[in-house]
């Protein structure tokens, strides 16, 4: 179904996974979409698949100059950016002691500083045009300590804290903010986690398809909630659980063991 209001959406990490599913979903609504990715060829292919409502742009989210160029390219095509979906992210699984410092640093630069760089680039443009909406795609790991992916979860905790801080600072301005926390999702990232025994927590509960997350992002664009947890009820329970260190220290080892059993079953399929 299309609503024909012509929104222009800018999505990072959109060549594959959640970003690609979201690009397809917003185009199906009649919105226009800039498919941004460090994999420029992949972004071009995805935009071509979507059709005339899409344009592919090159973007390394760590690079402020590339952000400006990518937003300019989207503006040339669509006239403006109504919504930024900050979705790009990477993971390096492994126990903290085994992940080298450069890998920790890269996760922080892509996941956290990439989001900051994007918000810094788009906020002045949205304020100048008198409207805009920033959707930061985070993770349910923002509420929990995660064995086997400690730094990754740390970047998600940081994203959530920064997101809400900026949203409160800008509360009287024309830009609105939403943050979406997907659960484990069927993407290349989950396949990477499947290959690493340390990442058992990613498999404690059933994963969802990227299209499920994309639908939640589209609803967030429509409804502008402050925060979205997924699944709705279980997500609220996890959020409360993560705020209780005594419970997390006691129960996460059990969840990790369950996840490893599920991981082994999945490997045998």
C-alpha cells in the first residue's frame, strides 16, 4: 500500500539485511529512499532492484566528509531528507580477552561514532528545513551485558544513552527522534555469530526476519515513538532484567547455555 506523501528516507547499511528490507518497505509505501552503504556496488544493486524511487549512494559512516557528500547526493535527487535511519553496524564476536584492540576500536567507530557522525551531519539540515525525524536502529543488547560480544553490546548501550540525550536536548526543535531495538535477526551478522561458540546468547530466543524489523522501523517513521523494543512484551521484561545486576549475573549463564544448545541444533540443520 502506498500513501503518496513523498517522504525522502536516507538509510545507512542498506545494501543488505535490515537496511535493505527497510529500503524495500519504505519504497512500497510510495516513499523515496537513498540506499547508503560502504559497499557502493551493493547499494547500487539494491537501488536498481527497488526501482525509480531509490538511489544508491556510497557512505562510510565513520567519515564526516562522506556523510556530507551522501546527503548532498540524496538532496539533489529528492530535494531533502525527511528521515534518517541510522542502521549501519558491525560485530566482532569473541571473548573480550581474545578480541584485539583494533577490532574493539572498529566496532566503536562504526556502530557508535558512525551514528554520532550521521546525526551531526543531518541535524543542521533538518533544522534548517524545519522538520525531520531521526531513527536510530540499536539492539536489545543495549539493555544487557553480553558474553562473547561485550564491546558490541557496549556500543549499543552508548547509542541508546546518546540518542536519548540528544533527543532531550532537541525537544523544543523541529526534529523528532525514535530508537528501535531489534532482537536477533536473520542477517549475515547472525551467521557470523553462529560460527563462534562464544556468541551463544544470540541464540537464546528465536530470531526474526529482517522484514519484521523493517516493519517496526516503518511504524516508527509513521508514529514517532520515543523507543521501540522487540518483541514488545518480552522486550520490556528484558529491559527491566538488564537493570538488575544480581539477576543478570545469576541468570545469564543459564541463558548462555540454552543459547549454545540452540546454536548446535541450528548448525546441524
